[in-house]
C-alpha cells in the first residue's frame, strides 16, 4: 500500500511539472554579505531556472517590525521641534521587488498580490499607527513613509530588471543583478522568486541572504552598544591620529602596538609601497629604497586601478578597461625606473579595481609586510577629508606600522 502511495505522489509531481513546464529554482550569490570597515555595497545575483512561458518577479524583504519616527511642528509659531512620537507598526525595514517585464508588480491580479505580499498597497493594509485613527491622515503618512524609505534606498520597486537566456524548449535561465545598498542593516532577508503566467503565480521558490558585521566593524558596533563611553574615546583617538598625519609637516611613523623587548632591534625588511605615479608616491618609494639599502630587505610596489565605474557607466566597457590597464602598466614601469635609479630592484603588481584603503590592508596581510610606506601630499580641506579617512582606515586595520612620507 505504501509503495502505491509513493508511486501516485511521484506521478502527481511529474504531471504538475509537465503542466507548468519546469520547476522554478533559486540561487543567491553571495549568501552572506559581510560588512567590514571597507564595505561600500555589494553585487548580489539571484538566478535560477523557470518554465519558458513564465515571467519572473523577485521580492527581497525583512520581517515586519515597528519603527519610531518623530513628527516635527512649529512650537509657538516660531521654532521647529519634535512634537510627537509616531510608532509605525507592521512594516518591513527593507522591501524590494524586481520584475522581468514592464509592470512593477508583474501584472499580478489583486488576489495574487494580496496572497504573496507584492506591492506597496498590500504593505499599507498591514501598516498601522496606534496614535492615528483618521484613515486619510494614515494614508498621507504612508505615502511619506514610501518617499523616506526610497530616499534611504531601503524600499524600491523596479521593472525590466530580470533577464532571460534560453535553456532548451521548455525552460530558460533568469538572472537578476542587484547593486546591494551599503546602508542595509544586518539581518536575514527573505528572497522570494515568483514564476507568473496570466496574472497568477504558478510557482514559488525561496532563499535568503544574510547581512552581518565582521571584524573591526563588529567589534566597534558591539562596543558602541555595550560601552558607549569607551567607543567614543577610541573614535576620538583614531581620528586624532589621522588628523596628526594629515597636518604634520614632517614624516610620521604610526606604531599600532607596544614593541616587545626582543623586537626593538627588528629591521624592516619587507616593505609595501602603494604607488600611483604622483610625486608623493615617488618620494615614498625613494625613502623605501634608502631603508632597504640599510636593512637588506625587499620592496613590493602595487598600483590599484581606480573604481571609475562608480562614476560613469562608460568606464565599464572593455575598451576603457584596456586603457586603464595600459595606464596601470605604465605607472608600474615608472616605479621600477625610480627604484633602479636608486640602485634597488623591486617587485610590482597591479590590483584590479578596488578601494585603495581596503587593498592596502589586504596586500599587507597576505604578504606579511613589516611596514607600509605611503606618500601624502600637503592637504587642502577636501583632500584632508578624503585622504584622512583613507589613512584612518589603514591605521585601524593594517597589521604593521605605517610610515607616512610628506613631500620634502
């Protein structure tokens, strides 16, 4: 009897698959987004297979929760102040939908939207503000909530974002590439994929993506929660160290930990020099050459290709990437020439597009560097803000001392 039941279940499953064409699948890459000190967002890819005659809608959301907002108003007709605390209940902190066609909700009918929780109108039905009883006022506040969430890149609805490629006669591959916003808070987010046909969901697949803090970011976050005073002191000290480096008229050596007695005479033999072809990086390389002559060590020079694609889509073309690589090779060759003039042979490498501060720390850790030598210009106000933050992050995360060379 049990065997017959299993056979009928298998036959039923096969009939369902043959009716809809192919079972929907879902894969999320990466499954985990790690937030560290250098985190600037992530590329998240949702992909899978579906029946060839279906459209796709992807929903990414967090569990419904409550959020507190302060309502501002004029006090005595003069001052703008917080006048009321509003608690918004039953709303997801994060909510995104991405469709494969020209409709934001994938042409789903109202019954299906309600069933699967698709669309802002459905969110509004579960949304409440205990202190607000007037439906019209509630509607106005919900519309303002949508604007706020979209401006913060925590909510969004997007059409024509899911792409297809054929895979046989009855199925196709779908792919969604998301620029994961850098301000999305740590949580586990549901990734729901709906295969749709004639305004109805015919198949549903689910996965998840975890956002979490790691490393120094996690440590600082935990410290801020449990010991705010100590966190404030550490933040001030690090900022002061970066400010000293930016303002100092002489070279600055930053030593991150107390030197043990048996290491006080240790020589800097493995030197890392970030190089960009500027006069300031040349000065740093020349100083590194002088240290190597004394300590009989070696110098590793690397150049990081700038992340221009964050500014213009144009820079993503293969033609432009070839130009950037040619420029990188010319800069590295220049570094070799500078070193040879100082009688030193160096190792060079070109790093793909990345954030300079993150790459400095990464290369230093992998190569077990004894010291990082960086060149810094005399900074104006804007440069001081930008370069100061780079130095600050390197100071926090670098596994070794940092020697900052000023242009003499």
